[in-house]
C-alpha cells in the first residue's frame, strides 16, 4: 500500500510533464553525481533554459518550483527561500534548490523518458 505522503503516479507524471522541470531535475542529478554537490543555484537554471532569463525566473518561481516542491522532488537549500530574498532585497544569486525526499523516484522516471527519447 502506498504511503499517504508519497505522490501518486499521476502526480509524479504531472510534475515531470514540463521540459523545464525535467531540466531542473536533470541538473540536480548531474551535479549530485558529477560534482558531489547536492544543490543547484537557480540563476544557473534560469540562464540555461531556452527562454529569456527573466521569463525563466518568473516561471520557475511561480509555476515550476512549487510543482516540484509539492510532490517532494526538490526542497529549498537556502533556509526555505527559492526567491532569492525578494522581500528583503537579498541577492537572487544565493537562491538554490536541492533534491527532495522523493527525488530518486523522479530519477527512475527520467531514465525511462530519456531512453524513449533516444529511441526517437
């Protein structure tokens, strides 16, 4: 039986449906394995997306991060803030996310999606 706190398959697939969310998770995975780090600065994610950086920042803050956070795929790695301290004037350069408690579930699905994508 599935634990109440675990996301359903549908919730997990909805969270992975947008390419920008998959990209963010792939960045987390790459940094965790290649660099031994467990966090990714959001400014690096914003700059690496295929949309203007300001649009990426807004979409991440209002749509993508809350979606990933809600199913436990990411968590804030800077004291609970992923907006860079917008209320207090702190620098957005310090905002970052880390793998959440259910990150490994997403990695398994990302592996399958990547294999399907490669087969074309």
